[in-house]
């Protein structure tokens, strides 16, 4: 269960990349544009959105794999700013990467892959202690001790991801950024890995930022869910609340696309199909980034970005027309 204390606090985070658009000309690509949120100790915050919306960039920027363009990252009440801060932060915060095929070094044995963070941070005083810690980490993720001397290419995708998770746990972290950790795996393996994340959280008291595009996976593991669109945060609420009562037009469309196992309910479900394509982050629309695909958009939406505000008991939405969207939602439920 999550406590009331905020472990991670992100304030007005921005991550811009300069892209060449001609001879000696560059333009900022706003991958993450003024994003703010908190994650409580012991909580899992799910982060969802279409491909290219900036989810992964948020995770990598929090861990300073990308240097933030602007904004503040607070961890356990301390601002992460200097090199010393980042070095200490990386002992408490790690990442599980999306692709278990490219994130593991093919020239290293499983033992060396998992032991690398122990070596970098000098966490073991002897070879015997290092070996015992590696075997302990392997047992956490369901790998046998005889796997230690083998290479990553000898394992299946699910086993490789377990190696990546064991490596992330090596520094005994409190906070883990999970960057689409099951999207490259078979569906049958996904459930095993998700359940393992749950068990590890209970056992080790972990806090997760869980990035994914599969809404069913996110609902299963998350306490709260945040929705991103084109570098902006558009909605944030409890997992059940965002499924039962989405308030942003984009969130409504996302939730309506989730497959429903009951055929009767599925036939009655009104799928909301968005018109048009996602604009390029290089040429994002003025005002609200979603307005070019939104059925409620008007001059106000083009003129200003709506404030990301709390509309009801921890349900944050960035939309000028929250009330209109809510009325439509009620009509759909009644039908």
C-alpha cells in the first residue's frame, strides 16, 4: 500500500531536442513540455499515451539519462541538480528498459550483467559477497544459479527481461522506471512478468513509474494513471476513476479502444475514433495540442493551453471543456 509521503516530485519538466531543419537552421522538438506530477512512496504510477507522445523521454529525463531542458526533479524531499546529487540518486533509482534484446551486452555473462551495478557503485567488499548477491537477485526474478555463467543470447525474451530486472534491483533501489517492460514479450509471458513486478513491490517496498501503451496492463498494475499527448500531461487520476470516468476527450478515446472480453458489452461499447493524425512535435498546434483532433475544440483551445487542474478529488485534467465532455460521457453510460 502507498503511503502519503511523496517520493518523486516532478515540477514543470521540459525536454527539448534541437533538430536540423536546413542549412545552419535548427528547431526545438518539444518531446516533453511542462509536465508536473508526484509519485508517493510504495505507489505505482502508470504513464500511457500513443507512440511518440514523450512517455519514455519523461522516464529517461527523470533519471538524468537526458539532461532536462528545464524543470525540477525532487527525490525524497531533495532537489536533484548537481553531479553528486545524480550519482547518489542513481543508487536509489534505476530503469528496466523496453527491449530485452538490445539492452543486455551480448559479450557479458548473466553474472557480469547483474553484477555490473554492484561494481560501479562498489557495493560488495569481496568476490564471495558479490557472487552471493548476484545469486540472490537471480532468485528474486526466478532464474536458476546455473544460468549465471551463460550469455544473454541463450535465453528467451521473457528470461532476458528477468535478467534486466535483476540488474535494476542490484543497487537495492527504492524507485524503478519501467519503460514498456512487457511490450516486446509474448502475451503468455507478459502476465508472469507483471505478476513478478507486483510481488517484488510487496517484498522490497518498491515505487514504480510504469510506462506502457497497453491500457489493460497499466490498469492491472497501477494505483494511479497519467495520460500524455504530444509532450503534455492531459489527465491524471486513480486507475479505476480514469477507466470509469475519463474526462479528457483523448482519454475517452483511449479507454473506448480497450478490448472487452464480454461480446455483449463489447458490441454495446461506443468506440470513439479520432479523426486526423498526430501533429509533429516539431510543428505542434498552438494552445491545446489535442485541438486538431478534438470534437469540442474552439477558438479558446487555439488561443491558450488549458491549465492542468484538479477538478475532483485528485482527478487532474487539462481541458477547457471538461463539463461538455462529462455530459457526453453521461449520455454514453445511459445508452
